[in-house]
C-alpha cells in the first residue's frame, strides 16, 4: 500500500487545515504564491468546501496543482462534478476560474519541471507519498492527478494591512 492511500487524521489533519484559516482571516498573502486557496462545491452536499493546495507551477496565465491522493481527493472529485467557486493566490481573488484537467503526459512534464526547480522539496514530498525520488515519473503520473486554473485579472485584491500607507512611504 502506498503511503498516500491513507488520509491524514487527528493532529496532522488539523495542521493541514490551518492555512484555510489564514485565508479566511484575509492573511493568505502571507503564504505568497506557493499555495492556492480553493473554494468548491461538495458533489453530494452542494455545500461550499475549502482547501489549500501547493502550487506546483505558476505560469503567466495558469496555476497548476496536483492531487497527492489521485482521484480519491475530495477536492478533485468535487471539481470533476462542478467548476471551482474561487481561488485565491497571494493577495488576489479569482472568481470561477476556468479549469482543465491535465493528461498523463502533461503531468509527467509538470512533475519533471517541479523536480528540477525544487529538488529538495521533491525528495521529501516523493518520499512521503511513496513515489520514486529520481528516475522515471510515469508511475507517479499514473497515480497523481493535476488541475490547471486559468487566472485572468483578479476579481478583487486582498491587500496587506497598512498597504496604502506603506506604498506612500519613501
């Protein structure tokens, strides 16, 4: 059984949920562009659901995220059923961004870039998920799923406290 087959519980789950509270308190800008807040609808309940995901790649017009639990991740299955409500990246909010699900070959390309740009993080992450840390990424791409969100002009900027004053200081 791969390590990513077990979902986090208890204290680990609470720790993974902590970034959601930063975004709720409008402090998501503290996480920069390394993480993205995703709001989506529950596929069965229809209720608003929230999660924070690591940004695997940030293009000029797209934000790429990967589901470490493959198709089993609730947020991924919810996006298959309905489009996202919003994403927040840095201090910007994007309402109902278009999304696309990446193919296996696109996931290999994405993971290759990530491994090249973040070698230490890749080794830790791959080890935690039971994936090979070097070599071919075909097996990893077979188990993981990825989504790209298209970002255009933000719907709204969520700025840091004191941003107006700071911008006018010499």
